[in-house]
C-alpha cells in the first residue's frame, strides 16, 4: 500500500530544508490524497513558493518521509508530496529534533511495567524507522522494549520502541538507537 493512501490529517509534521536543517513543526490540517498534498498552518518565513523541502510525518503505525514542493503560501502552506517511503534504509535521512521525552514503562513479555519515576531523556533525531536519544548512563540495554512520551508540533506522542544499539558517552550518559514497534 502506498503511504499516500493513508490519511495524514491531524498528524504531526516536521519540515526540513534539503540539507536537513529543521525549519519547523506543526500539525497537518488537511490531506488531499487525490492531489498528493498536505495543508498546514503558515510556517517559517524562510520558506517560499516553489521551494523544495523534506517532509517527515509522524503517522501511525509507521512514520513517512517525503520530498516536497511548496505550492502556495497565504494563510496556509500547501506542500505537494512525492518520493515517499514508508521504511527507512540505512542511507535514509535522520532528522534532528532535540526535544525532551520521558521513558514511562518497560515492556517485558508483552506486559507493560510503568516506572515509579519516569526516565528523562533527550531525543536527538528521528527517522522513518526509529529514534535516537540520550539518556542517563546505562538506562537500557540492547533488545529492551519501552514506552516513551514526547511532544512534537504541540501534540503528545507515545511510542513503543526497541533498543537496537547503545553508544556510551562517558559515565553520565549514553545514546540509544531504537526501532519503532508502535506509534500512538
């Protein structure tokens, strides 16, 4: 199934220039599947009609990534989408987000165990297949599955993800690469 067949209305969207610089985040107001375009509130003034951009949509169950072209500005921004992908390959773009998040629960044998004190983390980047975040040293290990809450585009998101790699950053923090299991 093509990613454009889904309905992206009310999904969070992150916009980047073609070099991967974050331009802004908002919520999709309308998704016109026939025209393959989305409408969002007016976004950063650095964007002009006919500019190319990268569009990262936090859709459920899988985030989607598109190249886009701005079609119109005036009260709202319309972005024509093309070259979408539902799954990331290792060469795909990772988008910087640098936002706070909380690990709320660990998942063991498909059972959620909520933490008495959630673990504060910082999202570093996001891709169509997962996230990378920085957490206190040795918070998780490979294959741990967890639930994380964060806010993007003024929308609360809850993800379930699995740790696929860990890179120690000294004795105080580690970076964790995780694949999405579910997005809510």
